[in-house]
């Protein structure tokens, strides 16, 4: 937990720094909007934090990830890659964004958002391949 800010953008290193501000976030959306406008709270450019053990940047925080699944409660018992229903009103979002607390930026954190809500994204991972004649 103490090293998480080295690897992730989350509420307390993206502008919402005090516990009072965090309590405001959870209780008063309009005040959150005002404080966000006054601070540097926002998504950040990729690669400004340290990479994980596989060399991937920003895998925690900064942007929550949309999934293809519509939300439904999981069935009881062990499952491997459970799929959501064929349709619904809310999509599953994994992880947390730049405005989330430390628990919510875990990749296993699951929440729901309506598709028109804009505070989630996706990650692109590419392998750099050398092309003949270029470094």
C-alpha cells in the first residue's frame, strides 16, 4: 500500500489529497465537482508512474476499464471467466480511475456504470517491433 502511489494515479496523488476532501467525495457530488475544478485532479499521461514487473504502465488507477459484460450478480461457487447477460442497463467496469481510493484501483475491483458515463476507458498494450532500417 505504501508503494502504490509509485505505480498508480489515485485520489490522493491526483489532487484530492486530504481526508476531508475524500469524505466530501463520498457525500457530496456537487462539492466534488467544485473541488475537482480547483485542483489538478484528472487523468494523467501514460508512463508518469513506475511500470509493473512486466514493464506495463498504469495498470492500476488512472483509468477504470470498460468490459464487454453487462452487469449481473455472479452465481455461487467457483467460476472461470464468467460472462454477463446478453443485455442490460449497466456495464461492468474493472479497477479504479484517478479519482478512486486504493482498494478500488485493484484490477479485481468490479463496479457498474451506465455506458454513457464517461469516466472509464480501456488500455492498449503493444509490443515494440523493430522494422528493418530503423533503430
